[in-house]
C-alpha cells in the first residue's frame, strides 16, 4: 500500500514531536548558561530560563538593583550605566587576571574606567 504525501508528512512530524518530547523529558535540569548574579528580587540564579535571563539582560537596572561585580558575567555588567560590552568584557578579563575587586576604587585599574565613572557606579555595584 502506498501512502500519499500528506500521510508521510504527518508521520514525520509526529515522529519528530515524539522524539523531541522524549529528549526533553530525559535531559537533566541545568542552570541557564550565563546565569545572572543580581540583587533584583526577580533574579533567581539557577532557576531562570534562558528567555527570562535574556529579557532581564536587555533591561536597564531597576531602582535599588545592584550587581555583584566579582561574580557577574560580562552581559550582566553591561547593564551598568556607562558600561558597554567592551568595558564589561574588560572588567571580567581584569578580574580574572588580577583577582576580585575589594572597593569601588579598584575598578579604576580597568582601562577606560576613571574616577568619574567609578563615582557613578558606586551605588549600583555590590562588593564584599
């Protein structure tokens, strides 16, 4: 018996759907890549979906929200006022090369960050 193209297409789609459901049900739950470290009440590191984390990264910092500079990814640091992708990457690179920041003034060791920018960031960052 020969099946028509509609029956073959429906069979293929059903097989793909079942395979996708099986794969999704078998994989372990993991932390979203690039988990966000923030004091936002909405931030839930390790529980965010990729879509929720991406949506939050696209938003400017909320009132009272602060970022832990020693743990945040470059994408999260990019949310700070006056910090773009290049400076965020430079902060992460400097932190990895020279160790954690202890005071806001330590950020001045990153090329492109001066005292004026440190002063603007003082109330937006978390340090030990």
